[in-house]
C-alpha cells in the first residue's frame, strides 16, 4: 500500500531584511513568519518546498538559517532560488552560495 506524501509549497515570500535579521538574531518572528510557522504546524507536511523569491540577494547565505526559524529542523526542506535572489548578482556567485548552503545543510 502506498502512502501519499504531504508537501507544503511556499513561494514568493519576499522577506524583508529586517524580518530575516529579527528571526535569526533575536529569535523573534514577524507576524507574517509566525503565521507561516502556524500553517506548517497545522498542515503537518512530510516536507516543505520553497520555490524562490524568499530573501534578498544580499541574504542568500542566510536562506537556510532563515527557513529554520519557522520550519522545524526535523522537517525536510527543498529550496530553490528565484529571480529575486539573482537580481544584481552574478550567476556564478549565486551558484557558489547554493553549493555552500548545500554543504552546510547536508554535512554541517
């Protein structure tokens, strides 16, 4: 018997820089992020898919830490970047950031 997998997809969150800093540094979620955290808890998915346009280009390196402020650590997350993260940033630099995030999440 196959069991269906429950996925929650988050897209185009466009988090403001101050909300990212508050969530990571002060462990304080904005009302918007608190609502997302409540939705994650309510839906109780098997995994969360984040499909880009989440943080500013300057905060791509903080993407994993940001997501973990409102998505529990035991919940798998699949994240991609969108055009918002690439804005004003060379593709190679963004690709390097992605690779570092992957290594950090997988082995760190």
